[in-house]
C-alpha cells in the first residue's frame, strides 16, 4: 500500500492528466483512508473544488460527523487561505504538505492563517514530504500551459 503522500501525488498526476492543476489530498484516520481526492475545479465548474475541500467533504461524509479531529491531511501543495480556513473549521489534527506555495499558500506563506490570533484551531504542520515530485508535477503542468 502506498504512503498517504504517495497516494496524494498519484491523485495530483491524475488531476494534471485531466487538465486540472496537479493537487491531490488524502485524509487519514489512523491507518484508515477516509478520503482521497484531487482538484476538480474545471470538471465541476466550481472554484471551491480544491483537492483539500473535496477530501474534507468526503471524509466528513464517511465519518458521519461535522469534524475531523484526530485526522491527518496529506496534500501535495501548501493550502490556500480558503482551504486553510476549512482545515481549521474541520479541526484536522495535522497537515502534511509537499510543496510550498509562495504565491497563494496560507500556512507557511502569505497570511500564515494558523498563526493568526483569530484562528480558533492550530493543526500541527509538516512540510516538504514529497516536495520534489509535487514541484515537478506543478512545473510541468504550468510549463505546458505557457
């Protein structure tokens, strides 16, 4: 069985093949996969259909609760402000992301949402796991668009 980040990276590659920005997300509850999703903004014509939000929605449905406390999110790109807000509201225990996003990231870049005094939940954050492959997928995807 692949690691959660390897699964997220495979989903990111699927997203790129479908013409979506290559981002994949997996939510784990212990050793159990609650959700494994990818970006679907073009497919669903929905600017909120980021991989993280798709995974949060699916995990909440699987779990049957309104929160994901005790669960971990593995995502291939640093979450944006919208996704970071959803992560805080869902009460995810940990966020593990592969590649930093200096332009739109909101965890370790930009607004540093989890460090904001108005943020009511501060998950543990681990970055850089799978960074090389995630960065390569992003670079190749955006290079092909130019």
